């Protein structure tokens, strides 16, 4: 069977500024939370590889863009680093940072690659971290001011904008699971931070509307479906629904519908962690919904009702237990389940419950540890596993589109190997191999050649 996608379908790849650029002390860029955290605790990072160089896109972007074109990348989503554009809390603009992104955007367009820009990819400038980050309501307004600068300076060429990438990760990993800075466990702070991030996103959408940019603005959400162990058991269904509220609907509903789910409000109130709000906030959120969604999907969640009493600080685990089952397909490098039908389920949820808003797969990919073991005699990474992973997910995406789902693109994470936060380069995701021990030498993997055929033929 052949799978042909709609005309104009956006085949591409996604990365981010902090995970690809490096040049962290160049061009008058100021420090971010990641620079600070690595300087403070380098042992937390795999191989003690930090954010200062990463894939060196800052210096090598012409070569990366050329190689991405050769791999069939026709649209590229990255992020504009706040720390490279705004010098401090006073809002002064760094013109060297503007020039860098001007050059990148222009080079993408010259190579026939659609630039798609995200405004926040887990990278807060240190000067706002020192003021409490998104615990501080002022940070939301500062983010909107930064967004306004980006719309003014780049909006004549960038037609696809997103406010945040995976906004739930900010409270989830920074304030619950301690994988991002400030690495604390405090559910009340997590709830307040999450609320301020949503406010920041809505304020940025308002700035976009005022800018009259000729484009669209969205948000990228990691819509991770939760499957309950026994759909006929009410307690299991409730466990799955609660996780859906916490991890998906907490940003999906206000971003698309302009309102929070009442069930989420009730849950937070019952736990005594309902965020502080101000008069007029709900008007801002209601009036500034997004034009489209980016959907990141890697793996599902599996949930059942708890069988033991929960002890410890308030965490999502209070409401569920995870489960495994025989025959579960896994990516052992990441410890993540591979479940391709979830893409279809996500698509149908958007169609049936969110007005069939336009959306695209903004991230989907497979990270493999020690990928050097798959280098063949020719020196190329023979990553047939990645090709198979992409194909099997695309089959379910194609099915959803054929049933009327409004999906307009597919972006692989990632077009090239990039730095993955505290995991650094432990797992490789790219169509292009980046040898960080040899001046970030860039070579095509087998999947890059295959993706070029996919993109050129608009299907497989």
C-alpha cells in the first residue's frame, strides 16, 4: 500500500536554540538557566557536556541548512532564544542577536525551507530566573514584550509562530520531577508556574494580534495519551482521566478553547493548590486562543487505579499507578513505549473535542544510545530502526487525515543530533549525525536519504 499526503503537506524537522546553537557566550548573549545550572552542577549532565557548544549551529548554520535541504527538510522549526535577543529586565534589545536570527531565517528561505519559530523552549534568561522565573507573574509580561520584539523584527518573513514548546514541562520537570532547573518538588509552585506560563502564552498571542503580522500563531503541546488498564473499570478510567487533565488539558483547553476544565479547577482546589489569579486574567485567556496546534508525540502513558496507599509529597502518582504488559514494544534506549496508534487517537481527539483545529506533528522521533554501533563499512549510520519508526507512525497519521483530521505537516525530532538537556548527547535523534568530538562534523545517516525520498514524493 502507498501512503500519499495532502498537497502542501509540511515535511520537516524540529530543534531548538538552546539544544543546537552553542555560542552561549558570543554575540552578547546573556546567560540562561541552563548555563547557570551547568556551571553550578556539571555532574548532573551526561558526560558533563553542557550548553556552551551543543551542535554549534551558531557558527555552522549555513552547512546545517544545506545538509537539511539535502535530507528533504522543507520546513524547520527552531526557537529564538530570549537570552540572545533581550539583554536584561529593562528589555534592551541585543542587535547582534537580531542579526543572527535574521541570517538564519534568510538562509532557510533561500534554501526553500519554511522557517517556523517558537518563542520559548525551556530556556529562561538568568536575569528572570533570579527574580523567581515563572513563579513571578512579571515574567509572563516580560515574555510577551520579548515576543512583540520578535514579531516586529522577524514577522515579515516568519509565517508560523508558536509561543511555547511543551509548556507543561516547565512545572512538571522543574517543580515536580526535578529534571529541569530549579529542580524542586513543590506542587503548589508547580500549579502557580503552570498558570503563569499559560498567561504568558495568551499575552504573547495578544501581542501577535496587535502586530498584524501576516501569519499564524500557535502553541506546541506534548499530547501524551493515557490508556487505562481496564476501560470497563471506573477507577481505572478515572486514573487515566486525571492524568489527561494534569498533563494535557491543563494547557490544551485554555489555549484552544480559552477556558480551563472545571474538573481541573476542582482538583487543584481540593488539594489546596489553586493558583492565584487577578481580575481580567480569564478575559485575556478567553480572548487570545491559538490559530493552530503543534503536537509532540513520543510515547503513551499507561495508568490504573492505585492498589497501595500513596505516601510522599503531592505528585501526579497520587492518582494512579503505571502498568506494563506482555508484548509491549519499547525503545530500550529511552525506556519509552513505542505505540504508533496513539497518533490516530490524538488526531481524533482534536477533531472531535477541539473543533478540528489545524495542527501538525511538531515532534516525533527515536533517540538511540550508542548509535555509533550502527555505523556501517561506508561510515554511514545505518538507522533502519528510525526509518521503520517513522513509517509506522505515518501510517496512522495518514489514516487520521483520510478520516478528516486537519493535520498539515510532520516534523521529525530531529533533523540533526542535538543536545538533550541533562541527557546531553546520550541519545541520538537526527537524520544527520553530528560528531561532537570532531568539530561537530555533519554526515548523513541512512534515514536522511530515505526522508529526502519521502519529502520529494509526498509519501511512501
